[in-house]
C-alpha cells in the first residue's frame, strides 16, 4: 500500500503550471481557426530567426516545473523509483508544452514552434534530473526531516506562499513590498467591459480622487509589506529560535528580489535606487516589530497578519500609479519582459489576497493550533 505524504511540491507544481498557461497564451485575444491543423507546427522547418535568449528562456521556463513534478512524485509515493519520477515529470512537462503550442495555433499573436516544444520538454527533463540527483544525494529526505523539525505539520500552504513572495516582487511595484495595488486597474478594466452596455450605469462613481502616498504613509506600507511574510512564517514555525533565523532570511529574500526587479527594469546600476530613506526606515521597523513578536502565539501572529494586510491594501489602493511607474510597466509589458509577464504580474496582484484567504481559513479551522 502506497503511503501518501503531504508536500508543498504538488501545489507549487500546479501553481507553476497555471503560470505557464498564462504566459503561453497571453493576451488571450482574437482566438480563431487559421485554417491549418493545430499540430501542423510539428513538421515545420527550423525557424528562420532565433536568439540565444529565446533558447535559454524556453528551457529555463520548464526546469522548475519538471523539478517540482518529480519531487511531488518522490514525496507522495514511497514506492516510486527515481527514474519513474523523472519519466512522469518529463511526460507531464512535454504534455503541458504540447498543449500550449497547439493552442497557440488559434492565437494570431503567438507562433507555435516545434523547437519551443523540444526546448520546453528538455527543460522539464533537466528539472526532473535535478530532483533525481538531489534524491540520490539524500537532500530530499534531509529536507523532509528539516521541515518536520522546523515547521508544523499543516504548513504546506504557508510555505508555498512564502516561496512565491520573492517571485511576486519581481514585477515592479509602485511602493516597495506594495503588492496587491489593483483598484485603479480593476476600475478601468470593469469600465471598459461594461462600456456600451446598460450595466455601465451601475458602476459606482468614485467620490474622491486618488492621491499619491505621503512619505509617512509610504513608510508604513513598506513596514507592513515586509512584516506580512514574516508573520506568515511565524504562523508555521515551531520554535522562537527558528523564527529568529527565518526573520532576517525572509526580509533579505524580499530585498534581493526588489533589487533584481529594479536591475531588470532600470539597469544593474540602478539596482538599489528604490532603497530610499522611507524604505530603509520601513524595513528597519519591520525587523524591530518582528523581533518583538518572536514569542507571540501563532494565532496572534495570524490575527496581526490580517490586520497588517488589510491596512496596507487599503492604503495602497487609495493611491494612483505615477506616470513614471506606468512607463516602467510599459517596459515590462511591451518589451522583452513580456515573457515574464504572466509569471510575476499576477503573482504581485493576487499574492496578498491569497494570503488573506489562507489565514482566514487557518483561523476558522476547528481546534486551537499547537503552541
């Protein structure tokens, strides 16, 4: 009888698959039958124009998926051999890649390619082989033991969200750590959808103009944005000593992701341009607050996280996006960064709301969490 283990690899693999679907089919517009078989690209000749960047991205984009799929098989099926896990992960990656390339045949803005299919499948294979290598070295079993020592049993959701937080920060944010600023874009999108319909009159008129954040409020948003993932980690960490280790690591991962985002947006020489005085003070305040809360019960950490996140989202969504920030987004959305559009933008928009849902669900469970 196969023994099932709870693992964060499976939900991470599913989340990554959803991001692949978005990135592969964006912008989801002008679907049409172009008069060719959707699998005709399989017999097409070598593409006339290609770059090393295209090759690297198509391989690298599927490496995490292959790695997570293989890891999920190894963790959920005790009797699964390493090579069976590699085979299943590679087949899963090839199947997803085939589906995406085939569906691109119905999108005039996308070009299906047998080369992309081969590179995507190779990326999944490389990721699966990496997982297999770590399994042979005992790293997977070591991680399982470490996870059970550091984190509570039901910690999968929080660990997945913590792993996604730095990725969500890669897409530029108007305020450092200010994820979930969606009100203005959502308002415009809904207005466009309802335009020329009777339902446009149902749209509530905004009673105020969005005002830019003053430095003090920006500082507060930075502090709350940095503190939220720390409190999320505290919710599932077993001891105070381990919380003390995770606190600086969590903050450093956010700082590193923000620096990488700035480097991709403005150039490596501007990697730290975002680290102004309000941001520095906000990060320092989050560190101090985190130290003071090292010994707080997990239920209290969850309640404080909800309060912090609701306040931050409220403040962020009462501020407009600046024209300078809009220009930065255009660089990402229209240039080379379109390949990362689906992998980061939606994470940046939805991550705080996913955390809200997770924490509310955790607090609503019957029984008091272990202290």
